[in-house]
C-alpha cells in the first residue's frame, strides 16, 4: 500500500506542476470543470515514475512511453469534493497517427485514478481527446488538449 500512496503523492505533484493546454480553447491548467464534476488530467514520460510505483500500477517505464492520468472529483451539496468513478476513453494523435488510449482503473483507499500509456515521438506535439462519463445517463465530458513530449535521455 505504501507504493500506491507514493503514486498518489506523485500524481498530486504532477497535477500541481504540469503546465498544459486545457479543454476550453487555449486556457492553461490541468483540470476542467463540468457542473459538480472536476476532471484532473496530466501527461508525462513514464520514466519519471520510480520502478516501485511503475510496478505497482502495471506500467512499463520507458523514455519513449508517455502516460496520462485522470482523476474525477464530484462536489456534494455542501461543496465538499470526493472521488468519483467514471467511464474513461480517449485518443492521442499527431500529424501521422491516431492511437486509442486504453485506460485502466486504479483504486487506492478512497482514491480512484485512470491510467493509459502510449508511445511518444521526440519533440512532437500530441493532441489528446478524452471522454469522461461519471454518469452513464448523461453525455460524457470531452477534454481536448495538446502536449509536446520529449524522450527522457
């Protein structure tokens, strides 16, 4: 359980420090709010994970692999946020190829995260589209952003 707690700390730090383009036009940030839901997202090179954290979540560390993390929070009637489960799907594309992202759910104590890995080309802009659907009776929330990723050398 300690490695998963380390992942939570690592994930929270990435959410705070990672500059990206947000879902709405070119706003900066790593979250998007849809009514009572806030979706936090981050992309980074998998070599940034420690070997223990990578193993605990089933991710291969590589200087040529990227990872996307998604966390969904729902605000209750008192304004307090708590983790929410969701159906998460997405794709990553550059000028040449489109790749579907295969998200897997990671549960840890009261936290729920969604992780997907993908191959990266060095210094190429990658465009992401992510559909997050916490309520199966409502349309998914759509997040679009771009990120330039680099091989960790």
